[in-house]
C-alpha cells in the first residue's frame, strides 16, 4: 500500500490571523501547509472511547485544529482511569467521560466544535453516528465494538484508525475497505473474526503501561492527520507494533484475505457472525494433545514473554522469542506455513495478537493459549505424571 491517498476533506475558508499564529508550525510543513490546515479545520472526526487511547487522540487532534470532534463513550471517570486516561483529572472522577473530555478539548481551543455522544455504540445507532464523520478512530477495548466498526465503515466506505493495547505493547493500523487508490484492508483481514469470549484477558486483568497509551494514541492521531490532508504514507496495509519496554516499533504487512467479502451490518438485536478467529484458542482437551505433539516434535511452540519474564519462570523445551522479535517481518516470513504453531505468553493476550499476525503471514494452523504459561505448565505436568501407556496414547 505505498500509493499516496488523496485528501479526504476539501479545504475550508482562508485562515484568520489568529489561526495563522496558532498553527504556524503546521504551516511550515510541506506535508500540511496552509491548504492542509484548512482541510483539518473543515474536517469531522469521531473518536470512540475517551479512555487510554482516546485521551491522547482527542488532545492531539484538538491541538491540530480538527474542526469538529465527536466523542462516543457511555462510561464515567473512575480513579483507576487516571493512570493513563490523561484527558481526565482527579476532579472529574464520577463525571461522564464525554463531558470531561469535551471540557478538556474546549480548554485547548474553544473555537472547535465538540459533539459528546453519551451512548454505547451498537448495531442500532452505529450507521448514523459513524456516517456523520469523515474518519472514525476506535479507541475502545472490546472486540464486539471493533468488529461492528469494521463492518459499518466497510458499508459506509469510511476509513477508520484502530489501536490496541496490552501491558507494554501496542498495535496501530488504518483500515479502509474501499480506498480510492490501492487495495482495501479491514480488521477481519488481520484478525479473522472476534475471539471467543474470555479467551483474551482485558487490560484490567493483564495491566497496561500508562505511557504506552500516549505512544499509540499519538500514532493514531498522525494517521488521522495524514488521511485528512492526503499526506505521507498511511498504515493502510500495515500494522505497526510497539514494544515500549524494548523500545521498538515493528511493521507487519497485511493484505486483503483471499475470497473475503465485506459483511452486512447486523440488525439491532441479532447476534454478530463471529467468523474465523485469529488462530484457534486451544481448549483444555486440545492442550493435552498439543503438549504431547510438542514432546513428539510435531508442533512448534513459542514463548512470547519478554526475556525477564521467561528467564524467571522458563518453560522447559519451549522456544523463547519475545513478542517484539516475533512480530518482525523477517521472523514472520521465516515461519513454516505448513508446520503447526502454538503461541504462549503470560496470560494469553500477546499470544492472541501474535497468532493473528502469524495467520496473516500465511501459517495455516496457529493456536494460542488463553490460560498462558500456567495452562501449558499444568498440562505438561499432567502428562509427565501420566502412566507410560497414557503418555504414549496421548502422543
């Protein structure tokens, strides 16, 4: 996806003297300039979620001069949010997030239009909400919403910018089913369908480094600016993977899945089609078989934990490849597409993300462990204590 995309928005009216002064650093950039700034001021961007990702996205898009910012969130500010959701302050605890975030945006620039939507996005309202904006930014933390956004934006022909966080890791990309130039790519091309409920732990369970939200949110805001202005090379067709603790950014190319067609938006009250997941989540019965297959050398098992985690609690006989190294283009290209692959991390979130990327890279049989290293270790112990005959049968 190296072709430049045309700007999404026509330029607005000439800049006022105050706007020339405010956006002077943008005006000095060939990639934005006076015309690009007028495009930003004329644009409408919808940000889904005023949380860890939505906070930096909102602040930087407001500072950049995006003329209309819509904010969708039905939650209230809690004290545990303040570690990473920097658009809110201590005095905002208990307030609706859309109100707190709107006040912060207006504090940056009172001339911008802020539209709070204190609702939960669903099949019944998604089309109307998303269709009223030029670009959608998804900063939510749940799979049903992400896949709904992917389907609705595909139907509307809208581009959307996606980000995901876990611990010290982040992934960012731009999806657009029908871009005016080049091949379209959607969330389903990378991750297939949503994972089964409970197979990927949330940030509340697995934790997240607050500052990694800023890194990912800034990258997402940059994507929006590039789309609106038609400048630079977007992440359409690429997933940027950040490992904050390793201090690395890696790029994983993705293409439209062969034979995939855009899905119709599910009607209100209907269950979404889960489709094919990002590699299979191994269940309890599968795990025993996989442990036996690994002992027989029939599958490749990779431990994605960072070096300190893996060295403190190693998995005997399992190949250790930290996530930051695994997601490099060279590593993914080196995987044998015909050899079954099992991915494991501490709790399962990193393994699920890596399984999607391995699947996109062409590995046909990819498994990830929702229970993480504890589940693998327990299954290995059960096999070790089994009778010899049972062990032979399991292999």
